[in-house]
């Protein structure tokens, strides 16, 4: 049976065959029944024993025989060794990473207070700097005030009162004032000012006004009612 | 390693044998992958469908290949050489057994089936397969082996001739005879199915 004839038998219907093809097949299949039976034989033979296979242990056994014959390490075993080595390597890496994290979390609380100290140490000069700047500003205001004509009358204070009320809205200023060494009257003024919605700070008053208020405490009441 | 295997996959059987003689295990693995299954099927059919015996024969054949790789004649095709070795092994086994056992047995009644069963096409295919097995076993050895090599193992006529050490004309005539015998018997079987 030539490959051409085999191909015709496998892939054709008898009714579709040309006369020439039927003639070529004459020796193998002269009738439709014979043709179909032969077709079925070839197709069935293809699938015969398709599921028959040697067991995997046969390969292992022969590989070991080969290794013993040629004195080489079995690839199967060496692959297993390699995979074990890889697992050990990854476990080591994972262990190292875990150790680093543990060390970090152990050391972190120890480092944290030092960092706070460093922070306050850095902040201190900055605050000093701010205070210096502020004192420079107040000196400037003082100098300006000195240039003005000194007066102890109440009128200028009354005029400046609304401006004073708008001076500062920062509550920390009140805290700072609380730490200043000022008289009870001053403190009372500050408290009265702070009690009002528009905050007035004693420390923010020009020195000459502060002096006037200190000399005439009754002005506090006037100022308080004026707001 | 994968690259190495890919390289061996491109090698011819004969080249793989040369590499195997140099102790290259991957070459052996590749040859095993190519031939273990078909050799197992060959022995399975020739050794009366005894799986254990078939596996023993495959093991013995590959062991011979490992222990004595120089027995391979490099001027020949590896495929036909290894199957001729397999064929000789089965002949020796037949001589040892003296009497060949016929595994499948049963009379004409084996082909009988109920009409309900006949309606199932798959069942008919399965029954046809069993019938083919039976008729193959009924054939004499020389016709059966050429049919199996040609139509189950997929050998060419030339390869069968080299494997069995006979000329191509003999192979062709044996294949023709086997096919005609099987077709005649199985046509009867199909007619029996149809009448039932």
C-alpha cells in the first residue's frame, strides 16, 4: 500500500472517488463495504495501544544504570540536590531579611528619643533667633515711639485702641504673656483683652501706652467697655 | 539545562547514540523519550499484552544499549536497528516459551450484541477494535508483525525490511496479505452487527 493509496482510503468516501481512484484501489478494496472496512481498520490501528506506556520508575532505574556505567551523577538526583540548595538559599535570604527588620524595630525605639533631643536642640536656636528678631522689631517700634512726642493723655490711647484690638489673633501670644513678669494690672488687662473676641495683648502695646496704662489703671475699665 | 535539552532534541538518533557513548546522560534521556513508548507498545503486543513482561523487555533492551553502545552499527538507522534488536528478543522469547499463548479467546458469540448496544457508535468502535485485536492474533506471526509495524508502529516498508532483515517486496506482499485477511474477516463481523 503506497502512501497515496493509504491517504485516499483514510480521508475519502467511496462514493466521492473518481473512476481513476477506484481503479487504483481495485486490489485493496473493490466494493464500498470493503473500502469502509479497510478505512475503519486503519483508523482503529492508529489508536491501538495509545494509552500503553511504561511506568516512570523504568526511566529512573535506567538512568541509575547509566550513571553507574559512566560514573556520572544522576541528573535526576542532581536536579533534586539543586532544588534543595535553592530552597536553603531562599530560606537564608528570608532569614536575613527578617533579622534586619527585627533589628530595626528593636533599635528604632532607642533612636527615637535621641531624635527628639536633636529636634529640640535644633529648634532652640531657631526660637532664639525669632525672639531676637522680635526684640529687634520692638526696639524699632520703641525708637519710632521715642521720636514721637511723649504724652500721658488718654486720647491717643483711645485712638489706638481699635488698632490694638486687631493686632494679634494668635493664642500663643497670650501664653507667652502669661510667662512675662508683669503686674497684676497688666495681667488683668491681658485677661480682659483676651476675654474679648478681638484679642488685645498687653505686650503688643507700645511702651509709652503701656506706661500710661500702668500709671492710670482706671483706663482698663474704659478700654474694656470700649470694645 | 533546558537549553541543553533543546539542543539534544535537534540531534538525530545516530548522533544521540554517539553522545551517549561519551557518557552524556541527556543524550540517553532523549533517546529514551523517543523510543521507550513505542518499544513498550511493540513488546506489549508481542508479549501477549503482558505489561510487566513488556516493561522487562524495554528495560533489558535499554540496559544492553547502555552497557554495550558500540553494538550499534553507525551505518544503519537507529530506529530499524533498535527494533531489529527488539524483534530478535521476542523471537528468543518465543523459543523459550516454545508454545505461543493466545490471550484473546472466544467464539463467534463474542461479536454478538444487543440492538440497544449497537445504537451506541462508541460501543461499536470498541467492539470493532476488539474484533481487530482478535483477528490480528489469528494471523500467523510473519504477517502479524509486518502489519503491526506498518499500521500500529507507523514504520515505512523500507524500515520494516531493515528491521526484519527481509526485502521490501516481501514486506509489501506480507502487508497486502495481512490487510486482505483482516478486511475479509472484519467485513463479516460488520455484517453480523448489522443483522443483529
